[in-house]
């Protein structure tokens, strides 16, 4: 074709296909043949076009296919949308609506019309979706489904973590990766579901119901990776929202990216900006608790360690100034009574030491079996070492006491007046038995004295002194 | 497990109060030993709960059955690189 700009410079050339011009080989086409050629040309050339315009004559036939005309100020084109594509429409296509259509061109032979075979239709500016979104949000909100007091806290320690998403998407991998890194022994249960396309919302709802029934699941992450608003639409549908609200355990929604907000986000107990972030949230509370537990266990042990040290030093004191030395000296002079006393004391000391040893034993057992992680191993080994020293110390003390007792008893035996009397000696007392007579000058003839023998006693009178 | 311990969070809270008591007052040895033993018990419970979960990934299928996830889901980059090194 010629350009308009050529006109001032050249006279238009005569058309080459003038009827009168001789055609050496005249080829006559039938209408069908020509239409077929045109169709091939168009179908070949316009396989994927986007066109915008205003809808008119829009009708859905009872076959389910939709026919319409798309027009702007200067032209119009016929369009058809087959049933399968019509079903994916989320808004009602009406005359007067400005839309963007995507499809390929074809020719309707019977009418000699070219038309667009529309695969996708969207309102300009996505106004219809926004409208649907706002309507549902308002409705669920008025039912109280978004109320703050409905929100549950995440468990500190989920036994099993439920994940509802597609197995094909990036979300499931992101979630697993974060959990593996931050919570290596996590038990994850994935309920695969389609997350976009026809029937996805219903699929998600069914998945939520199924995972809610698995024993031991304490939290559920539901979501998908990023995508267009169309891709994320299943999370804006009522059936999805209600299934999330009805989940028996706390839920985290994780749909798309930071900026994507869906109805699911409002209804879930917690909204995560991304699937990875959802996994982080699950782990965060666990980490907090782990740190607190470690710290508490450390403090308990440190306190008990101090306590043990104190006991140890008290035991040392006891060992150092135990009254044995004094007891030994006094024993020689005070006879059997003292011996008995000393014996009782020894027994008491031994009992006390045994009791103490038992408490140490208990303590040592607890400490030994107290399984803290590596960071506490050092403290434990110190404890065991101290404990070892304590056991040795108390054993030594007991030994010494035994030895001392035995030797005291032997010496007591040797010093006992009864033993001396047994060898034939006698003790001479004054009549009142208040003093032992050691000097003959202490008595005069006629005085009465008493004499103690090994067995029995004599009352005597001094004949001569 | 121990019927006197409600759950992980309750155990942590009780452990906290025990630590406070032990640290604050100069309790008789007998009492502090009892507290200590309770503390050990609580701490053990918590650790058991922490270790309880198994490293496992399962798929809940359409029939409601739990099946181990395919290998591809069980391994992340980190473990892979660990195996390599």
C-alpha cells in the first residue's frame, strides 16, 4: 500500500489489477476459498492480541458461550468467548463496560465476519475485582470474622506444623527451608491444594478442613507465592475465608508478597507478608522459649552450685574444729558417763554426716541426670568434681572419728578405776565416802573408813595410824 | 508425661518462679533441694517437649492418609551442602 506522504510527489500509478488489464492466468476463487485464505492469513498473523474497547451486544447463550461486540469511537469487532473461558470470569460482563480482551483472530465463514476468539477478558483497571473484594470484606467484617478477639496466639511449641499450599509453588519450598534451618526437628504436614484457577478456592477450603483434623497439628500456614491479583484470587473467595475462620487451630495466612492483601489475611489469626515470613513466625516463639529455658536452667544450677560450695565449707569447718580433742581429754577423767556421751556424740555426728551425704547423693544424682545442653556440660563437670571432693571429705572425717573413738575407749578402759581394782588394789575412802585417803596421817585411831574392792566394799575402823 | 505439669508454657512459668525463690531467699537446704528437684523435673519436661517433634515431612493426601513427602521436599540446600562437605 502507498503512504499518504508519497502523494504530493508522484501521480498515483494505475492499479495493476485493473479489470481490463489482461490477466495471463486468470484464477477464480470461490467465496469459501477466498474466505478460507483470509482466515488463514488472519489466524496466522494474529495469534495473540490484546485489544481494549467497550462491550456491547453482550449475550451469553444457553450453550454457555458469550457473544459480544467490542467497539471504540471509530470501529468495532465481533467477539466470542467459549464456555470454559466464561466460567473463569469473576465479574459480570455487561454492555457499556470498558474491558481489555485477549485472544486470537478468526473468521466466521458463514457471515464473512472476522472476530476475536476471546480467551481472557478483564475490566479496565480491575475495578470489578476490587468491587468484589470490597463487598466480601464488608460482609465478613460485619459478621465479626475479622475481630481482634477472635485471633488466637500461636503455640510456643507446635507438635506438628500444617501447611496448605501447592506442591508446585515456591511457597512450600520457602517454608520448608526456613523451618529446616531454624527448627531442624520440626514435623511438617503438607496438604497439597491447587491455589489458582477454576475450583482452587474450594480445593483450599477442603484442604483446610482436612488438615484441621490431623491429630497433633497446632498451627496451619495457608498461602502461596506471588502472582497477579487473578492468581491470588482464590484467597479472596468466601469459601476460603470461611474455611480459614473455621480451622480449629491457629492459622497464618501467607499469600503473595508483602503488598498483596487478601481476604484470607483478614480472617487468619496472623498475617505473614510472605510464606518464608510465616515459617519464621512459627519458629520465633519457640526460639524465645528455648532461650528462656536455657537461661532458667542455668540460673537454677548456678544457685545450687553456690549452695553446694557453702555446704562444703561448713563441712570443712566441722572437720577442723570438731570437739574430739577436748572430748578425749575430758573422757579420761569423767569415766563411763563421759564415754557414753562421747559415743552418743560420735553417733550423732556420724548420723548427721550420713544424712548430709545422702542429700549430696540426691543432689549429685539430680545434677548428673539433669540433661542440659552442651553449654551446661561445663557446670555439671564442675559440680561433679566438687561433689567428689565432698564425698572424700566426709568419708575422711568419719574415719578419723572412728579412730579417735576407738583409741579413747581403749585408754578409758586402761584408766578405769574398776580395772585397777581388778588387779588387787583397793581404794580407801573416808567414812562419808567424800574423799579418798591417800595418807595414813589423814586418819586417827578409831576413825571409820570405807574400802572399795574389786567386788564389794568394806566398812573398817582404824586401829592405829 | 508428668501429670503435675500442664504444658510447656506452664512449665516454663513455674520454673521461672522456682528460680526466683531459690535466688531470693536463704531457704533451708531441705526446701531448696525440693525446689531444685522440681526445677529439674520441669526443665526435663521442657527439653523432652523440645526434642519431641520428629524431623519429618509428610503429605496428607486426598484420602486423608499421611505419607512421607518425596525426597525433594525433605532436603534443603543447607543439608545438601553439609552432606557434600
